[in-house]
C-alpha cells in the first residue's frame, strides 16, 4: 500500500513537473548566456571609445599625408 501512495506522486512529478522544470531551467540559462554582464558592457563601451579615438587619429594622419604628399594614396591603393 505504501508503494502505491509513493509511486503516484512520483509518476506525476516525473511526467509533468520534471520536464517543465528542466525546460524552464535551460531557457533561463540560455537567456543569461546571450546577454552581456555589466562588466562586459562597460568593457565594450571602453573599446568603442578607443576605436573612435584611433579612427580620428588615422583620419588626422591621412589629412597630414594628403597635405604633405598628395600622391601617397596612389602608391598604397
């Protein structure tokens, strides 16, 4: 008799609760892995600013080269 009382809730748990629990668990893990943490977001912002600064430096160097040696692009293109 006690095995019947124990097996009923166990079967319900294994059929309904456990699969739902696993689905929700792995869905939340996937969502967490797709988003950036605060530290990663800050690092991305720093790298973006650094890239903008480097782009401005390249543009400045190109303007200087255009002024001093107008044909420099023909040699390197």
